[in-house]
């Protein structure tokens, strides 16, 4: 090879090197502004108290949670009360997420991390938005798969996807946010109980606590009617103890043709709790009514967790069916 061609080759190589270097230098470097360990949503930590709305959408369930005077409600559930501590936990989790590892920018690969926008029922991703009192969107991102100590996320306006350090729940199940507790009446507080089976009057009965406040006695038994045991009716007195629901809707008032049972609990302090149990499809639902003065007493003693209990109908947990299904004959020794 002649010196002339060798010089040309060297010049071409040097030119290509500088062109490649120049191309590298002028490329936008995302990593220069987002370093591992930095907070992802730095702005939200300072504005936790100014947040007004949280939205979660996985295309199967849409949840919208609104704050009113420091109390959180689920607007997509007719304004039912939400657990404040769960809201705060999730907001703090968001504020503490940090960049850990940059992932794909390829849209066709988003779905592998569950970071595609939740447009269809097969999607496992969640769209999350956080809005402040001025209706300004503070945070907007797609939440994807979870790992042991992190989650995958993609900000709505970015192509980049990230694995975070720090976990985030943001459940799309309504019951994980709702205050599912209704009442918590101690067994020792119950004085009398009446169970009225509307379609089988002869199976109705009432109970009265004994003088030691230990066991319930079945009222108005004849000599031939013998209880299976001295303790047989006691479980009924726990019906309103840790009473929770599986679902809640605005009060269905026209239940006359579906009502099965009416219940009355009278407490030693004079509080009366009235309830009607009715069938809806294959499930049992309950309407509860308590006089306003009695509600105040229960609130003072932290035994009720619901505002406007008369406004709601609750789907009963199946573990409470044993009480609602109990009939008078079930308490007695068979002939």
C-alpha cells in the first residue's frame, strides 16, 4: 500500500471517529438528569396535605377517591368512607419511590412489564393520577409489575420505563380502600335479642341475658321445649361484633318482597339496633337502622364506623349467615 493511500485511510478513520464522537455527544442523555437513587416524584412529598383526588384505573375497575375536610370518600362508590390511613400509606409510598434501574423505551415491550396503557380487559397495568386542590395533576403514571423491593413504572409523558426502589400498593380492589367495618358491639353489652323470621313466624324467637351477664336464655319456653345446652344461643349475641361488609350500595329501601328476617338488639345502655336481612341474587344483604341519639352513644364509645348508616345496604359476609339462618327449632332438643 502506498503512503498516499495509507494517509487517506488514516484521515478517513479519524474523520469517522470524530463523527461518531460528535453523534454520541449531541444525543439527549436522559441519565444525566435522572440518576439512580433520586426521588421519582419529588414534588408530591411537599404537597401531601394539598392532595384532593386519587384515581386508579385498570380498565376493569375505576376508583376515584376524593378528600372533603380531611376525610376521604370513594366517589365511585356513592361517596362511601375510605380508610384515611390507607390513603396516607399509599401517598407516602409514592413520595418515597426512587429510580433504581432504567428499562425499555420500546413500546412493543411495555406489556411485558405491565406498563402498557390499560385499554383492554387483558391488561394488568394501572393508570394512576394524583390531583391537588387546584385541580392540578401532580402525578400521572402507569404502575406495572411488582418485584420484591420495587415496582415498574412509566410516567405518562415519558417513553422510558423504570424499576424503582420502594414498593407501592395502589390496589384496584375497592374493599382494600373502603372502611369495611360497620359495628363492633361487645357481647357483654347486649341485653336482649329478637329474631323475627318473616316467612316462618313459628321459627321466630327472642333471647334475654341472664343475671350474671354470661348466657342468653330463650324466652317463653314451655316445659316440653328444652334447649340443646345452656350456651346454645350465645353465638347470636356476637352478630354485631366486628361486623364488616363484602360490598356496599346506596340503601335499597323497597325490600318488602325480598326481606327474610328482622333483628333487634337492645343494649344495656338503652341503645336499640334494628336490622332487616334480605336476599339479592344468591347473597344476603342487610339494612341497619339506629336512632340518632343511639348513634351518638355508639360513636362516643367507638362502636360504630359509619356515617349515615341508614343510607346504606351492606352485603353480609358469609360467616354471619349462621345467625341469620338460625331458627327456633335449631336451638331446641328434637322431640
